[in-house]
């Protein structure tokens, strides 16, 4: 119950922040959108997914830029931090590749990443959705 409430609060605040940033942008900056492709975006993010944390830097992506806002859809080379509680343990830090949406406004960045956990002897493979926040370095 408590985890669901925290997730709901984080998601609600994320959506509210996006809508406020969009309102500010549309009110003060003329629209000149530009679509581009980049191999590296210079954004560092940290967040939560599947009962663990992640640290990633946006990788190859397609982006739409409008004023000081940028929306990216791309790959996310990441380090995932998760304690394994089974008898045979995985490492606490694991490199992984995810996909997801990243929204950047000025120096702030918000992200909704998707990571895949492969099938094991005890669990089916599935996609996990997370949430992250970080900064744009360039």
C-alpha cells in the first residue's frame, strides 16, 4: 500500500511538472520545433525501477526540440543497483540497456525508462517501467 502511494505521488508530481513546464514554454517562447538524431545527449539521470535503482546516460535517440524543451525517445545505457535476495545471488551492480522517454527543460531532465528482465527458472521475462530525474550536462 505504501509503495503504491509513493509511486502514485511521484507519477502525479512528474506529470504536473511536465504540464507546468509546457505551459510556461508555450506562453513565453515562440514554437520552432526541430527533429534530430544524436548518439549521445549529455544527460545523466538516476531513478527507481523494479525494486532497485539505476544510473544512466541517454544514448542514441530521436529528439524533438522546441524552445528550451526537448523530448527524447532512445536507448539508455545504464547501471542497475539491486540487491538479489535469492540463494544464488547476482551482482549488486549490473550493466543493462533500456529504452525510454526523456523530457528535458533547461538543465532538468525527467525520464520514464523501460528495462527488460530476462526469463529465469523461477520467473517469466517481463518489462519493468521506472521513473527517473537528472540533469542535462550540455
